C-alpha cells in the first residue's frame, strides 16, 4: 500500500487543504482584529516554514511513516515485541504520540535552552494559521528526532502513524487559526480537542497563561495534568500576544527570528518558566 504512494505528497495535500480552509475562514470570520496583518508577518513565517521543510527533507528523508515501516519490517518496538496490531494498537499508538508531543511542548517551556529556541514560535505578535508552523529549524529537527524515537519505540501500525502525522498538521493549523467559532461549538469541541480559543490563551504574554494549554490535538492532557486555562484574563479581544519587548516587535524580520535563540543571556521575569502546578486551573 505505502510503497505505491508518496507519503509526503499525501501530507502536503492534506496540509494545503486545511490551510486554505482556515485562511478563508480567517478572512471571513476573524476572531480578533490583527494589528499586524499578513503582509507584515507572513513573509517571515512562510520563510521559516520553507526553510524547515527543506532541512527536514534533506536530513530526515525517511520521515515518520518511513520509520514506522522500518520498525515494522525489523520487528522493533513495544507493539512489535508483543505482536499487537490492528485497531487497538493503532489507537494506542495515536494517543501515545499525541501525549509525546504534549510532553515535548511542556519541556520546551520548562527547560531554559529549549525555551530559548521555542521563543521563535511565541514571538509572533499575532496568532493565525501560519503561526502553527513558525518554528526555528533547530526546534523542528529536535522535534523530529524525539517523535522518531517514540515511533520506533512503539513499533505501532504504520497506518496509525500516517493518520497521526496528518492530524497533527491539521490540528496545529486549526488550533492557531484566527477563526471565530460559535461559543457552544467551542465548549463542545474543547472537551476532547484543542480549539483556536483554547490555544490562543497559550500565546498570551502573561506567564501563567503562556504556561498552559500545551496540547496540539487532544485537550485531555492539559485537563489531566492541571495545565488547562479556560479563558485569557483580559479576554480574547484585549489580550496581548507574543513575548513583549524586545523580541516581538522585531519578530516579523526573518534574520532576527533566526537569531532569537541566541539573543540574551537570561530570561526576563515574564519569560521564566514556572514549576508545573498539578492542581487544576479550571
């Protein structure tokens, strides 16, 4: 099956489709009025996305699905050793990968050097569909290594890994989209998955809000581990997004964005990580 199709083409087609839908909805049903619009921010965001894509393709041409195929053929991983396959193994693989991505996101906020790299994502002065993939190349490469290790360690069904890769890209774009959902729909969806309003809180300049809502697809992990915050303190229209001065005002500049991990010897007070509070923030 997978030998006959180009997995990267499938992923790119799915990404292009969800991005187009979200971009159109952002234009027609915006959640916030953007002070810094597409013309100012998108060239740098797309520049980072393009650079990341090229580097990943050059350094890790096999991809996550390729690793899953290799693990299956070699009998590697937990599920391979147990001889598990089918729907149950697929569901467990999907949940395990989503939890691994959530855990990596938490680590990128709690470990100082990881945070320095992750600041490139948070420095964006607005949150929209392009913010979803605005990451420093170092973070993208580290993310692929981590995800690849988890894929091999699990040895789960290849189909589950492919579905997860597609869902992860789609949910990242959806979760960052500047789209206004009906409140009843937002409340219903966020019981299970991350919605734009839920994730937008994570991009607040207020540290308590930045250190919350880490999920990309499933919202259950934040609820389970007490990192869920329902609404921003100043409301979605009044909240300030980004990292504040001196990073965010220049984050639309491509060279500056690439240099962000290497700027400054320490964090400002508002950027310092807090120890995870296992109590619910609801």
